């Protein structure tokens, strides 16, 4: 059975955060100012596939979800 790992890019309060989820927990990395396009391109090159987007204008929260097969 194919297994996946997941990550998300979250934008809230003018801060970009990349979170990677593993069985041992969540790892957060604060990103440079507005690096969304560059980060999405880098994730694609690393084998991540975008699987969902949640965008809300109230509170300026956006989330981009990615998955890739586990090695």
C-alpha cells in the first residue's frame, strides 16, 4: 500500500510558515517575506504535489496542502 507524507504552507498575520508532518510530530519553518511562489516551485521539484487550498479573506489566512509518496 502506498503511504504519503504531508506538508502545508500557511499564511496568517503576514507570516509565511512551512509545516511538515511526520509520525513523530510537526516541524515548522518560518519563511522569508512572501516566498509563496518560490516555495511552491521548490516543493514541486522535491516531489511534493499540491492536493488542496484553503483561502479565507477574514483574518488573511491561506493554507496550501501538499503530499508526496514516502520513500
